[in-house]
C-alpha cells in the first residue's frame, strides 16, 4: 500500500516558478482600472476649476478647500483602510472603496454650491484613499519576485494615465457638456467596475495563507495559475521582509524599530512628491491662463504632465535589477531640474509642452515607483498598512501643494519663483530615499540581497 506524503507548497515560490497566467493578467487589468479611475477622479477637480470660477463667480483662493477636500478624504481613507485590509482582506476593502468613490463622485456632479461640492469631494476621497493602496498591495502579492516592481509600476501607471485622460476629456467635455459631465463620468464608470470586481477579483493568496484560510480555498485560487496546485496538501508563506519579533498587529509592524526609519523616509518622499503633483496639476491650468494661454491650451498642456507617468514601467524594470531606492532618488533629482525649467519657458509656447512632458515623465516615474518600493519593503502582515500609510500620510503633501501655490499667488510671487519653490520638494524626496538606502543596505529591493534572501529559505 502506497501512502501519499504531504505536499507542502510555498505560495511565493509557486508564483515565481510558473508563467504569468491569464488569471494574473485579469487581476492586473482590474487593479489597473481601479488606479486609472482614481487618477481620473482625483485630477478632475483641477480641470474643471476654471469653469467653477466663471460659473459661481468665486475668487481663486476660495478654490483651495474644494481642491484639497478630496485629498483630506484620501488621507483618512488610506490610513483606515490599510489596517482593515490586513485584518479582513484586500478584496472586501477594494469593493467597498470603489463603490464609495463612484457614488460620491456622481453625487458631486449635482452640487448646488461650493459647500456641497467640498463635502462630496471629501467623501469621494475617502473611497479613493482606500482603493489605491489595496490595489497596489493585491497586485504585488500575485507577482513573481523577479518582475514585481515592473508589473506593479505598470499597473500604477493607470493613475497618471487616468489623470491625463481626464484632462483631454475635460478639454472637450466642459465646453460641450459642462463641467458637471466630467464628474458624472467619473462616478458612473466605477459603479460598473464594482460588478466586475465582485465577480472576477480574488482575495490575495498571501493574505489567505497568513490568516490560515482553508487549504481548499487557497488551492482553488492557485489552481487558476497552474493546475499543479491540485497536488498541494498544505501551504506556507516565505517572507523576504520578516515581521519583527513581538509585533503582531499591522500598525505595530510598520512602526517597529526595524521598519520605522524606512517608513518615515517613504512618508517624506511620497509627501514631497505629491506636493509637486498637486501643486502643478491643480494650478497649472490657472497659472498658464494667467500667463496668456487660452483655457483650452492651458488644459491640454497641463494634461501632458501626468501623461509622463508611463516612464514608471522602465523604472520598475530597473528596480528589479538595481537598488530601487537609488533608481527613484535619481528620478526625483532630475525632476527638480525639470520643474525649475517650466518656470523659465512660459513665453516659449512651442517649447513649453515638451518641458512639461519631460517634467511629468520624471516626476510621475519617481512617484509611481514608490508604492512598489513600499510593497517590497514590508512583510505580508503589515504590507497593506505600510503601503496605505505611505499613500495616506503622503496625501497631506497634496493638500500642502494645493494650498502652497494659492499662498504663493496671494503673495504675488512671480511665475518662475513659484516653480522654483515647488522644485525644491523633489530634492527633499531624493534625500529621503538616500537615507532609507543607507539605513537598509540589505533591503530586498536590491536584487543581490533579494537573491541571497531567497536562497536562505
């Protein structure tokens, strides 16, 4: 009589050893569209801002609350959703968050005054803030280690694409259909996506193993990657980033002595990156219009800035081969020079779109790479919280960026001076990542260290 021996499977090794399946591409597509809609809804208010000034007869400083309302919601949504996802799972939080931001964005289209719009934009932000970090976390947990940064960055490109797509659509929709139509579109599409998420999106297999889910449930999910999973009788989870001793809660992991310095540097880098992004995406249409460009031209040139985020795919490829901290730090350093150059080229309308596109490519490449860096930095037990808190605390940088340009304009600083001050934020991000690299020279984002870590198990 032959007795079958238990077949124990490490889920990450299983994912590493099999080709990237159609099932994983489905997860990629769903997460990509979540992040794309996040980018569209987040940037939409900046593109309709000139129309609000005209229709409601408000002054530019009065726009600051409505421009930043969603960012406050984004911060609080991310800070609360990370621990919830580490406890209850990524899928449930994703479905609820997409439902919330879709419904709230749709409702904001029917606002009768600035106060109503501020309230609905805050509610929209709560959903957006919860959605993005969990999409990043879920995607990263279905990626093979050797391609994780490339695939996660490619998925995160949905954010700048959504923001740019919103600009091109707004340039056509606002004159023909009114500013409310942009918010209607930004609300209806996520509600349709909710149905697909409930139907097609799986729970993170790493989260299921960490939480001790039934073997049959884990086997069924991995079986959609490869039929060989059917032979497994038990599953284990290898961590390249180990959880600290004595810390069981996800917040405790992120704030532990082992991870605290890296967490703080990630927060600073993401914060300063969003100072740049929101200062420019929200105010460039107005600043360019004040500099003499037509509203349509100002919107189209501004839309080139987030479009440059496609460079994150190349950055992800580099991060899978070099130290991710250094790759992103270099991008931020180059961003500083490019943003500075925007303030010096306003009079050259033929050159300005090129400079804006280059600045956007560098800045969004750096910013879009940070979630992949964070996802690789933390263990499974704290990954959703670590990514979400970086995104959530970083959102306050978006709030600061929105108010920064308003305050600089109130003080009547010149166009070039405003861009010089904004450019300094990129240098701070670069410095923070260099400090993280020095504090964690063995981090898994270094491919040599990652390989050694893998061989030690």
